C-alpha cells in the first residue's frame, strides 16, 4: 500500500510568479518595471525586444540591470540567462518577453518545425521539444528570485459604439498570450493588459485583484510583496534539479533516435544541471548520454554493414 504525506494546509512565504500579456503598446515592460520596483531589491531584465529594456533607464531611481538575449531563443538559453541574473544577486527577474522562447527564432515552434521537416513525423518532433519547454517552465517556478514574465498577445480589432459620441469606433483588444496553451496556469497571478495600459487579473491566487480593472504601478508590487511575505518561512530550495525536470531530461536522452538528436537533448540537460549547479544530476545524465550514444553507434554500425 502506498504511503502518502498528509499535512495541515499552511501558507508559506513565497516568491512572485507573475505573468503579463498584452498587445503591442499595452505597456508590458513599463508595468513590469513598476511592479518590480514595488517588490524592492535589485532588478534584472532579460531583454529579447532588441534593446527596449534600456528605454526606461530613467524610470526607476534605483535603476536596473539588463541582459540582452539575442537569437536563437532556445529554452536552454533562457534558462542560462535566468541563472546568470541569479548569480549576480538580483531579487526580481523580468523576462521581456517570454514569447520568443515559443515563437521566436530557435524557439519551441521553430525547433519543432525543423525537426518535423527532417523526420517527417510531427508528433515525434513534439516529443523532443516538449521536455525543453518544460525545463524552462521548471526554471521559472524554481528560481530563488521573483519572476515577472511578459508575453505578447494575439490581437484582434472590434467595432463598437462610443457611448459618448454615438459613433462606431474600432478598438484593438488582446487575446490569448503567444505562448504554449495553458502557460497562464503556471503563474501565481496573470495580468491581461489592454492598449489603455489597464490590467485585469485573468488568474489570481492572491485574490488581491478580484474583479478589478486597474493600472499596474509601484503600489501593485507592494501589495503583492505583502501577500507573499505573509506566512511562515519555508526552507530555501536546494540547488538541485527537480524530479520532474530530471525525468524530462532523461526521457529526451532516451528517445534520441540519432546522434544529432542525442547531442541536442544532452546539451539542454547539461546547461540546466551545470547552471544550478547540480553535480549529481549532471553525472547521472552524462552516464545516461554515454549509454545511449553507445547504443546508437552500434545501431549505426550494424545498419551500415547491412547496407
């Protein structure tokens, strides 16, 4: 019979996991910086928007650091960037934007398409790409810093009546974030912004913003920080790979159908384990890689002899 751990529900202190989506011009970067300022401490930004992170250099008196991330926007490079900012001691990491890890050059969609074109098997391609995406999600959830991740939103135009003038006007609205379906549920709170820079909490475990439409500012960050700090202390996470993360990495290595696939799978695993750093996980994954490599080389040799 299985043994389960059962404990009394207890609110513990936590780090912020905030997602924000909106169409172009909705103020995602500005809002993220305002909220981060309210959280206090040193701020670091991963900028994939071609230098837009520096445009607000005069916004915060305390300033902030920028890590410019250029293509390819692979999940592994995002993970490395997160750990680089952790290593310099930032308290809050703004990822502006997370969308490139999904739809940008070298992102998951790009990787899946290239693998499918090469193999002719779209489903098999997703089996290789999904563990890489999951590893990035795990890095977001396990970071010792507050995380604020912005995402572009699909946009649509609607025509509606202006109650003040009685005329028909066209308005741009944001829809789902451009990211893998369900990404909203990975965050503690998820704000949806419109082009008037107003936010609505599409998901909010804090219950601070229920049914509110508001403009995010420094006070928003302070409110979130107060909620995050209200609870008992929890142990700091060890610098180890989570079981789910390690399983995903091992599955990707075991599924490698050729040496190129094996190299890509192990490259992701190596970067994640080495950046934590988790020496035990790295040794285990390296041993598994070597075993898989030996099997593939035997298969290739046998296939060549048969041919």
